[in-house]
């Protein structure tokens, strides 16, 4: 068991001995913000003392008296208003890292019990190009799914495609009147976008075309064979584009269920809501009112429009009901931009009213800010158009290729292009995951592709440098090094080892708070600790026992770097 887990278990037993009725949930063990004051810390005793009007330092003193951690800790200090600070013994750190190296999970312990979690992310629209606006949902959602899986949860990813609605009436009119088959074969998304834009513009000035679009939509919704066949062709062509981009990003989905999948359930759903008194008539429409929720009191949610049509709230309620019936999740996570906050507040409140039996279900809207250009405005092309995601990835790889060619001109072109692919795509992902997700961030090519600073190329280079140590070790020793017990004799070795022990804590925080930036910063700090260790502690030139110990520490650092980057969806290279 990892040190912080042992401390947590013993701490809970000690609290029970002092305060038998205490709620132990807030009594958490976390890394000390400042290592001068210890390795781990708990602040939870102060809250327990406050609830009971007790002196928090006295409660901390009583709890410490019941703690037996002499094998693990050099000392346990009471600090401030009632913190407990735990100082690990170096030999306990060495033992924990040595044990972790024999386990594929490294510094992670599986979630107990594992939960079933649905992650809904990306959600592009059929017949439209994926653009830069899709990148945050796609990369953030994929990262959260990876983190949750790494922690041992059952994760189900679902790409909720926009494949139904009024735009298809316009597309069908354009398709039947204006389709260029050659253009469709060459670039299907561009041709469908052209048809939609031309018909949409015409609808604004020509009532006959607007009416034709309405009629085509009615025919589609009524199951007209010709329109259904064309609609299915549009979806298939769009899926080809999606698959190509997801393939480049290394993103996969367990399910891709579009809005249309839920369409048959919508009339019955609204009828049930009305019958239960949850939805009521308002100006010819059906709406759910939230009179009991002050923040939503003035914003009812429409579930059927006055013309009889349905909307996102109706579809999303049907989607959630399907997920509950099919997968029985403990949690459903939606990853979208911040503009949809009201929609999800209404959706979650409406679902609780409709199906109050799912009390244990956690519903989370993980929202994010915008990507800005270096001028501080929404990130667009010079001509003001939205940047297509494929073009963005192409540019990332081309810019990375220029950097790689400059540094390694003698490498074969195929090798340079493969390095550029890994570095370019990784740089884009990391730049998106590094900021607080709720903040807007400025997209800067120079910054994200830099080999110094908190960037993906810097971390990828750190990993490649560790791998080069092992290539040299094998050359000098005639084979790969064997794992041995660690000996932590310097401050740099001890600092690096202690940082490695916190990998699991950081990953749990990423999953609990939906914040990959915690992992980005942890890995950046890890690379820094490794650099200082490598500069101050000879590895290959050290005496045999020390050499083996330091190689084991290099191995641990490399494996954590690789696994951390894998959670971020970023590939690594053996050589750069």
C-alpha cells in the first residue's frame, strides 16, 4: 500500500478512537503544499473540532497520540490551527518506490469500488466540417475517459452526433437541386457545407425555397424512403471525416449515437411529462417550470415547441433515460463549452423531477472556455473564417517538421515526419489541457512547440532522454539493467522519489475535479525534478550498487512520464 494510503487508514482509525461519531469523509491526506513542512498533511481535524466547539490543536494532539506510524514517518507535527504534518522516512520512500516498480499500476491503486461512468464529448454536426471549436471537448473528454479508466473505473464513451433537425431540410433541397457529384467525391464535407450555406442564404430571401426546405424536412421526419436514403448517405460521408480526424488524434468512442437515435421516444416522453404534471402548456408549447429552484425560476425548459417540434432538452432527456436503462451508470459527464451551462442546469433539474428514483446518480457538466488568437479575439483565420480542425492539425505537423529538420537534418524524411506528427499533435493537445479548463486561453504556435517550458515537446524530450540512458546502460553492461532496491542518499534522489509517489493522488484529483491541468503541472514538475537529479547524481558512472539504484529511479520516472502523457492522450518517442 502506498504511504499516503497507509497514513489515511491509520489516521481514520485514530480519529474514530478520539471521536467515534465523526464523519471521516473530510479527513483526507494530501501532499504538503510546501515540502519544508512535511510530505503529507491533513486539515480535516479542524472542521471536526469546529463542529463540536472543541480546540482543534487539542483534537490534533489527541489524534496524534493514537497514531502508530514509526516505520513510515520520522515525525508527525501539529502545525497552525490544527494541521497534522507527516514527514516520511527516506527508507520508507525507497521501499514504496521499489515495490511500485514491480507492479504495472505503478503508483496507482485501483478504485474501490469501481464505478460505471458515461462520458459524452466531441459531438460534431453531420454534414459540417469539424473546426477548432471541437478540439476542446474532444481532447478534454478523451483525457477524462483515459484518467477514469486508468483508475480502474468502467468508462463508456458516447459521441452524441448532431444528425437531426432543421438543417437537413435545407441540405436536402440543396442536394436535389445543386449537387456537384464530382465535388462530393473529392471533398464531401466541403460540398455539403456549400449546399447548406447556399440554401440557407436563399431561404432568407425566397419564401418558396424556405417552404421547400420545410417540406423536405417533414418528408424526412415522416420516413420518406428517398430522403432517408440521402440523409443516411450524408451521415456516412460525415463519419468518414470524423474517423479520419479522430484517428489522427488517437480518440476512440465506444458508441456513436446521434440525436436521431432518440427521435422515436420523444412524443411518448413529452406525453409522460405532461401526464405527471412535470410539463405543462404555455402559449401552445409544453414546458417544464422550476418554481422550486430559485436560479431557474424565470427560465422554464421547453420540451415541445408550439409547432409540435422537439428540441435539445427533449432529446437530451431521452438520451439520459436510455443511458440509465442500458448502462446503469453511477455518473454521466457532459463535456461542452461554457455557453451551455443553463441548458445542463435545466436538463439535470428536469431529469430529477421526471425520474426521482435515481438519487445516487451524479450528473456533471464539465464546461470550458474559448480558444483565443494572439490578438485576444476568438481564434480564426486571417480572413475571419472558422479554422477547420484538419487544417489546424496539418499546420501543427508542418511547423513541428520544420523544428525537427532544423535540429536533425540528417534524419531520414520518414523518421522526421513521424517525430513531427507525434510532437505536433501532442503540442496542440497539451496546450489545450494545460490551462484551467474554465479559462479562455491564447493559442500560440511558438509557445506550444517550444522544447523549453511547460510544453508537450519538453516532456516528450525528457522521456526520450531517459530512454537514451537505458540504451547507453545496455551498451555498457551488455543487457538491460535489473530492478534493485532503491538507495536514496541525496536530496535530489529523495525529492524525485517522493514526487513519484504522488502520481496516483494527482490522477484521482484530475478525475474528481475534471481538471487535466493538475496532471500537466505534475508532469512538468516531475521533468524538472528528474533534470536536477540527473545533473547532480551520476548514473552510468556511479559505483555498481548506486548505478543500479539510480537506473531504477530513472525507470520509475520514465514510466510515470509515459503513463501520465498517455492519460493526456499524448504519444512518446524513444528518440527525438
